[in-house]
C-alpha cells in the first residue's frame, strides 16, 4: 500500500479518484468504481459531494 493518496490521471475515467484509491489500496480500480456508483445510488448527494471533495483536496495536495 502506498503511503500517500493521489489522483491517478492516467487511469482516470472522470477525475481519477477511484483509480487513485485503487492504486493506493492495491485494489482493482473497476471494483472501486462499481462501489462508488453503488454508493451514489444508495447515498445520493452525500456520495457525490464526498467524491468531489476528495477530488478537490487531492488535487491541492
């Protein structure tokens, strides 16, 4: 596991959040993307805002 989280723009589908998390946690990014989509369906705006906040914070760092 990498010590720092960072966006993965090379494998990004939208902003690179899921690809970055997959690389950081050593998990297939597709699994992370499916989980994010399911979270978006069940949690609605909370998951979408969290995704965008993670993207904004990670891009600053």
